[in-house]
C-alpha cells in the first residue's frame, strides 16, 4: 500500500504562522511537525512507499524529509488548482491501494487502523455532527454507502463531516485519473478530490463511509485549530 500526503497549499488563513513556512511544517509538539505526525502514522501502519505532493516553498519540505525514503512530487500549479489537481499529480506514481490524506489533518490512530483494514473501492471516514456551510459534508444510506460528499448540500440533510482522509483500491485508481481529466477538460482546476468521488457514486462504484465516533480529529485551517491541535495531539 502507498501513502499520498497533500502538502501543496500555503495555509494563508493562519497568517504569520505560514508567511514563509508551509503549513505542513508547523510544529505540533517539540520538533515534531504536522507532516511528521502523519508520516509517523503511515509508517506505524507499515507503509513504506510515501509520496508528498508539494507546492508553496516546496524546497523546505524536500529538505525536511531528505534521507527519509520519501518522494516529493512538485505541483507547479499549486496556487491555481485545488485538491484534485494535487492528487492528480501523484496518480501516475501509484500502482496499488493507497491512503489519501492532507498534511494539515490530524486523526487518531485508531481511525487509521480501521480505515487500513476496510475493504472497498473507496472508503471515507466521517465525524457525525451538525455541520456548517464550509465543512465537507457527507450523506449516507442506511447501509453506510455514500450518497453525497460536498460543501454545497443542505446542512440539515448531512450526516456529518468528511475527515479528509480516505482509502482507494488499486482497481479504482485508473477511474479516478480518468474522471479528473474529464473534469479538468471543462476548463476549471478548482475541483476538490470529492468531485471525483461523487462521479464514482453516480457510476455505482463501491464508495463507503464509516463513523469515527469519539475519536480525535482536527483540520488545521485557522490559528485556533492549530492551538487546539497542539493541546490534543500530544504524542
């Protein structure tokens, strides 16, 4: 299995914290960064093949992981595309099942263990909660099959928030690549990864989700998220 970490963005909503430092290199505990935490998670799962998609100040990430048997893939369009564009840069390198994650998303290890063992074409963990307008929301059927995943659905119909981590099977990777290309041919580059997943749902691929319950989960977007992450993820 392969790990794909997206770390291309600048993190401008964190202000001075990321004026010259990629968000993924913000310190979490001691010398450990957000990126280090997620690399450690993948290695604890036994994943040795790790790709990091970089963008803003990519050389700092490359230097940070130098000698760690991790390959960085530079996205030259990082400032004009969205998540699907960065994932697309990594897809040609992947030839087996892969775990997808954002460098700025921290999730308790028990969730990763469950995700790692789950079978299906696409598996997407979510947090059951009342969602706001900006959150990536999910809607499921009673069997746990994903019906929708987007930011635009009515908050009242949502079952919770997608964590931003997922497992993709080797069989579905060529399909995701093809769908991404079709979406980009519309002339837009601002698609989230979830746009490709929604196409998979329409084409009746095996897209499932599971509730993480009370497990820890923080997406670091704003300073208050960062401060909470430092308190919550202490090891």
